[in-house]
């Protein structure tokens, strides 16, 4: 628990920067799909998108922002499904 408290403190001190990086990651991943279409590296895009969803979820939870917490936790689930499909692990 001490490690989690320390990590929360670090994220809390850098909340705005982490959120900005997460938002820029999200914009980049969806722009890549938009530009490349079917030639997109979908596994990379979904993995990248899932990382930004974790970052944004963590920030929203620390802010106690229920709407954005739900939205970004949902995106983590979407990302996991996307990675499984892009990796050929499901049909």
C-alpha cells in the first residue's frame, strides 16, 4: 500500500502533465488509424490507446471525477478487446 500511496502522490503532483500526455496519446492513436486506414498497426494502436486510458483513468480517479473515471475505465476494456482481436486471439 505504501508504494501505491507514493505512486498516487507522484501522479497527483503531475496530474495536469500526465493528463496532457494521455490526451495527446489518444489524439495520436486515432489520427494514425484515420490516416493509415486498413494499413494501420492496429495492435500498436490499441496498446497505445490502452496505456493512455490507464493514465487518464488514474488521473480521473484521483480527481474524484466519476464521469471521466467511467469513460476511461471503459476505454481500458475496449483497448484490451482491441488488442486481443488485433493479435488474433479471438474471432
